[in-house]
């Protein structure tokens, strides 16, 4: 059988993570036509295909090696991976989709610490994570597994408490539930199969990761450019934010003058610039960094 040479990325078809995931992939130079009912999208700029699926299915697609990358909530990834020998790996936290998996009880229920959960029935769609959390705290409660609509279980009488995702807290409030414990801090993550692909797909994967790091991390980084007399250079360098990456260039036809270019992640506010100017700099520019490859 011919090895697959296009890279496959699984993304939630519709839901909270869909739009930010598409936005991130676009910032990595991948653009896709997004149809309403298409499960497969092709990128024309790179040999990459996108698979649009339910978020719950993404960890299994990675574990089977059917996809090379997936954007999914850490909660779904960890729930799936719990107890596995070679689970899919979390490669990066992506900085969106922050929420928590939390235990909540009806407002009127007297429950102020972990031990008060003893002997309760707790409804959740994350049974493995909840069971492990309870076991670590030596609480014996009954885990009631539900695939959705967890928050109404106490009203229906099928559970005493819930363990569900909380983002704004609106769902809990609407169901008169009160949050009591956090089981997991979650966020959208980039995940991949345990086995790293070789050959062209492996190379493409490494390239995309580098683009992704540039697209996510150095948002705060900027490029500082200025001109000064070489004599002032040391005092100027001392004022730059720590760990700035600098290059100094001679100015043709103006002996003793240099251009400084620095990639800085720290403070470059007006006061800092004024201080640098007082140290002898002229023609200072601060530019945003849109893309970077170190
Ligand atoms: C989650 C969770 C709650 C809601 C909490 O469901 O199950 O219902 O979000 O968010 P809030 O605190 O902002 O109200 P989600 O919409 O992710 O759907 P799913 O769990 O059915 O995939
Ligand atoms: Zn879901």
C-alpha cells in the first residue's frame, strides 16, 4: 500500500473550537474552502487535508493514526488517553478555548469540601478523569456516565451532582448548580499520534509546528530599529528588554554611525523609547512582527 503523503488535520466541525482553530490554521498559511456539510477540505497551498468531525472523535482518529494532527480540548484528549499505553501526545496548548472540568452541586446542597462528595452520584461525560480524581482523594462516589445534557441530571433525579465543563458558568447558573471543585484546567491543544511520521509528512509536520509557534508565541514580540553613533551603542544595548536578539549594521558612507535591529519581547513603551533616545538613538521605529522563523 502506498504511504499517505498528505498531512491530515482533524478539527471540530462546529462548536466552540471551530472558528479559532480555522483562524489559527489560516495564520499558519493554510487556507481551506469551508463548505457547510463537507467532511474533507483540501488546502491548495500545502499538501494538507482537513477533516471536520465531532470533537469527541478526534482523540481516536489520532490514536488510530488516521490523522496526523488534531485541535481538540485537553479534557477530551485526557479522557480518551486515560489508562492508555501509547496515548496521543499533547504538542502545544493553543491559548484559546480555556475552560475547566468542575464538580458542581445543587445550590441548596450542603457541600463544602471533597469529603462531602462521599457516596454521591456524580453525572459526567468524563468518567475516567472523574474516577481517577475521586480515587486520588479517596472519595468513594458513584460515577454516572452520560453522553450529554449532564447539567440536568440532578433535576431529573438521576444524579446528585455533576462533573462538567464550565466556561462562563452560565450553564451552571441556569441550572441552579454551584461549582465546588476543579478536576482539570482545560484549553484547546494541538495533539498528535504517539508515533511521529517520517518522510515528507514528517517534514511538513515540523514545518507547520514552526509556523504555529511563530503564529502563537511572538505576538508580543516587536522589532525595534534605530540609528546611533557607535560610541552610544553599549548604553543603548543595556536599555533593551532582556533576551532581545540584536544585529548591528554599519551605515554606508557614514563612518561611526550604526543601525541597530532588535527583536524584543519585553517593554518598548514610550518611556523606554525616550530613555533609549536620551542614550543617543535616533530614528527609532517599533514594528509589529507578523511572522517569524528563528
Ligand atoms: C459545555 C458544557 C456545558 C457548557 C458550559 O458544553 O457541557 O454545557 O459548555 O459552558 P458555560 O459555562 O459557558 O455555560 P459544549 O457547548 O462544549 O458542548 P458539548 O459538551 O455538548 O460538546
Ligand atoms: Zn462535544
